[in-house]
């Protein structure tokens, strides 16, 4: 059993490692998943600023060998620390979307895009170090008994989810889900620019068809009734389109004040956001940043129609 508070045993052979970042509200927002049942894998690695925490957690769990490092996608909060982990486990294949390979070997454009989108948040996550090309295994060459990769390009074109038995590692394909103290869930979309709603819905449908029982989120935690949670995310994506479209049609030019007003409308009308005010002030501030980014994703989608 883990001894430290940042390693939580979520199920038999399954551990969630919390990777805090030195930004207000980001103490428990990013996690890595460690599966030790065989093959032994880490799913997502967090940003480079949390490499020490992840390596310490693996040591605590007695993990000295990894069969695979699985990346759901290569956004900086999920994969920014891959260079450091790849060095520590130099014989372990790093599995990712084929189109992501070049960005892991030479992460300069990925880093520049992260800073452009996230600004100081990206800087706090830390720079992305390269992975040796021979260590990167594209998904079309990946095969492992008991691990089923599922293409889920809704959140990002290079996004995969992984099914292990009845356990689904969804990255952000099922949105962002925060569990409250009373067990209820706050759920929001993860729809940054560029956003394609039909691609997102198709991705969710692909996961639902697999009938997983439990879902592990990159942000954050595990929940049972996975299909119900995926259905809920699907309905939320459609509700946001219904609510944001009139705002866009009246004011296609957008603007920060308009986006804020649109977000207030969503907070008042989306039942999955109804627990927003139960979050701590720091977490609400963080969530508002990402909620507005998701509104912009919808705005960009509507502008291209």
C-alpha cells in the first residue's frame, strides 16, 4: 500500500498519483495512473515540473520496470514530463498517436504552442524535453495483451483512450470530472480550439460501445458507472452547443466580456456545472480559466460553419 498522500490506491493494482503544480488551484488537478497488474504501465506522465513527484511515487510502489508508458495525448499537462520519465526508464516504449511522434522527438513547436495557448500556466508546467526517437512507439505498431487502444480525437486530433478489462483510461475524451465531498460530480467539457463537436460525440460513442464499468480521468479520479458518465458528457456537449449558438449568432465578433456573460449563462443552466460554487475559491478560479477556454473552442467551431 502507498504511504504518501499523493499516491492513492484506486483499485486492485491501480494507483493514482497526484502531481501538484506550483500555481494556485493546481494542487490536485493533474494525475498519472499506474497499473501494476501486467503489463505494468503508466498512463500519462504530467508536466515536467512534476517529474520528481512521479518518479518518487513509482519508487514508493516498487515499480522498477515499466512495460509501456501510454500517452492519451501530448498536451503539456499530460505529456510534458515524458522526456524525464523516458530517461529514467530508458528501455520502455513511449506509446502515442503516430502524428505525435515527431513532437516528442523534437518538442519545440509543441512547447511554443503550449505557451501561446496557456501563457504562465505552461511556464509553470515546465519545458518539454525530447524523447529519443528509438524509444517512441506509434500506436499503429503497438500491441499488448490486455490493452485496447481506442481512437478518441475529440479533445485533440492525437488523442487515444485505453481499455484494460472493464477499466477505461479516458484522458480528456470524457471531459473533466471533479468529485465533491458528498460524492457528487462536477463535470465540464474539455473543448479547446480547434473543436469539432461531431468528432467529440463520435469519440464518446466509440467508448460507450465498449461498455466500460469504471472510468479514470486525467482530471481527475476514478468513477464507476462509466457509461452513465460518458452519456452525461455527451449530453453536456450538445447542451453547450444549444446554449452558445444564440450568443454567437448575436455577437459573432466575441470579446472577453461577451465570453464571460455566455459562461454565466452556462453556469446557470448546465446541471453538470451546478456544483461550481461548492468548489473552493482557488479551484473556481482555475476552472473559470478552462471553462472560458472551452467557450472559445465552441466559438471557433461556430465561426467555421
